[in-house]
């Protein structure tokens, strides 16, 4: 018998269930909200290491998890150099673009399925152009599939001591499962110097030619800092502007890493400042990156083609990858927070907990409309529309050379959209700079139109 106003047992349970469900929804919303907040702003991190002693000269958030973007191509190149050393691939070999590789988002080489590229040109395309389609083609050539190659990349990362890095593709295009840290990228930079010094000279190249087109590079630090000679730039929106640089002065070599820059120029200035301070300071902070680091000497000459004594197919057998590829994939341990990294690591770790699937295509967050990292520089100039890629590329190059004071650090984009017309554009400008550039170009008898970037400009992994 129920007393007056006493609720039934079923009603109480219903209320409790509703209350618990509400709490669960609020908790989930809070986690997702915090994760979204953490992902909304790229993780800023840096480290500078003496390449000979392995001593860390400075660091900030060095163990915070973030996305490598096109720094991923450093590992793709490392494994390609491994294959060259073993003779399973030769510089003169040709790599065929699959339909999957040819469809990769820009920056790319505008190829079709079935097209081929020489291995040496592929190296330059990855270093200078940061070509995503080439990186995928190389990965498929070495691993059979890009997924298998990503396992090879992760396995090699573990071998090198990059315990907080996981790869999901060969090029650095957005994938929520592809993570790294500044410390791990410094480890990889030093490994390239140590293990493949005869190929390191490729990283100092700032242009190359493919099918009659000349392509320029993105690494401005080589021009701004005496002694800098590589290594790689990277960008996706979720990561910000990334850079690994190496520089040698008076027989001493440093490797620096900057992740999460708000713009390419600001990232470059930060790198120059870090390297400047690093060369002034010979005393580390009591932290050693690797037990055995390479010497600072790097041969100036590029290696000749590997002797043609192995006429294999160019495919690397998984069992030949130091017997680590098949079983080396283990859960990536979460980085141990250091005194100066605790906040950044906590935020990055939270950001890495994603409800997205393991493989994701570029979306509105990860597609880079411009390269400055802020709304102010979302403009560009268009200097022509052409029926073929080559004249559009040359028109954009002429424009950057005609107005170097404004366009020297801007980014060439050959925008095809959904049509057969190739629009020659240069992006990464403020509205005022775009107006000024067009005014100067028109004075030089060059047609020019100010345009604003939109989601169709998908330069996602520079």
C-alpha cells in the first residue's frame, strides 16, 4: 500500500535512469567540447638538438602529441633511401602512379593513373614540391599498398626510438590516427643525417624539373639562415605550420623542429631565432635525444645512381625490412609529461582521443584555404586562365618574379576546380597586398584579378 504522495518504485527508477542519462550526455558533451577546443588550435612545440652529441639545447612541449603533416614525407624518404642502399631500388628506376596515387589532393604533380616518374625525380618532388601523389606512389611501390607501407613506416619509427609516432599514410594528408611529437621529428631528422648522409644533399635542393615544368620549394629558412641546408616543411590546418631544419656552422650541426606555427613566415622566424640561440649555446639542458648521434659532416655531393647489379622489381620484401614490419605494430604509449611539457601534453593527449574513423579524407577543418593561419591573409591574385597546366604554372611563376617584394613568400596554386580550365593563382596575401600586387602587375601589362580563397583551394600538406 502506498502512502499519500509516495511515488511508485517504477517511477523512481525512471527518474534515476533519466538523471544518469543526462549526466552521461553532459559528460560526453564536455569531453567532445574539450577535445574540439584542443584540436581547434594547433599544438605549438619546438626542440633544438646538437646533431653530434645528441644534447637537447632547448625545448618547449617537445613531447606533446600533434599531427606531422608533410613532415611525414621524411619517413617515406628514409625508407626509400633504405631501399636504395640495399639495391632493391635504383635512382634510375621508374615508379608508376596508380589510380589511388594519382587522385591525391594537392599539392601534387597533376598526373594521371599510369603515368611514371623516375625515382630521383620522385625524391625531389617530395622534398621540393611536397607532392602527395608522388609520396603515395612511392609508398605503394615499396610496400605494395599504402596501408602496408604505413605499417612499415611505424615499425621503422619504433626502431629509431620514435615511440610516440604513428603513421597512417605516406604523405601527411589529414588522418586523426597519424600523430607525432617534436622530439620524435628531431630523432628522425638526425637519423636521416646519420643513416643516409649520401642522400641528404637532396634536402638542400630548391627546384626541380618534371615534364618540362620547373617547380620551386617551400623552405625559406635555407635562404634566411646561413648554414641551413634542409630538411622539410609541413602544413595542415589541424597541425599548423611545421618545419624541421638542419644547419651547420664551423663543423657543428644542429637540428631544429618547430610545430604548430601560426603562419609560414612566423614559423620560419621562430626557427631562425632557435637556431641562432642554439649556435651561441654549447651547453645542453641535461636532456639527451639519442644515445648515439651522428657526426656533423654531411657530404656535399649527391650520390650517383646505385650500381645496377640487382635487377629486381623494386618492391621491398616485408621480411627484408630488418624483420620488424610484420610484427612491430604495438599500441603507441602515451608520452610521459616532462616539467615544461605537462600542459601541452595533457591537451594534446586529449586531442588525440578522436571519435572519427581511423582513416579520414580532408574535411573543412583540415583543408588549408591559405597558408598564413589567419583570416587576414585569405586573399590571392589570379593572373590568367589556361587550357593546359604548363602555361598556367609559368604565368604564376612570372607573376611572383615580377613582384617579388609582395609575392616572394606567397604560394602558387594552379586551381582547376571542376572544369578543364587551369587558373594561375598566387595565395596567402592580405587584401591590401593582393590589391597592391595587382596594381603593379597591371602596370607591367599583366592581367590580374584579386580573389579570395575558399574550400576549393585544397593545398593540404605543404
